[in-house]
């Protein structure tokens, strides 16, 4: 969420306070959610892009 009263530097500092473990856990949960609830066509594109790496 972006607040109007905070500067870009304050926003970055706020995000840097979050531990790396929590960030990775959040990313893992988002990945699981998107892979579970994406429509078939979108899931196919997602898997194709993932295999290209």
C-alpha cells in the first residue's frame, strides 16, 4: 500500500525492516495461491515462461 505522506526513501526503509524470511514466506504463499487459482490458459502461459528460464 502506498501512502501519500511518506517519501520513497521512507517507504524503502519500511520494507527493509521486514525480515528476509517473512518476505520469502510471503512470496512462496503468493506463488502457491497463483498456481492454484489461475485459469487454465494463464497457468499454461505461466508454466511456459517458467520453463524458459
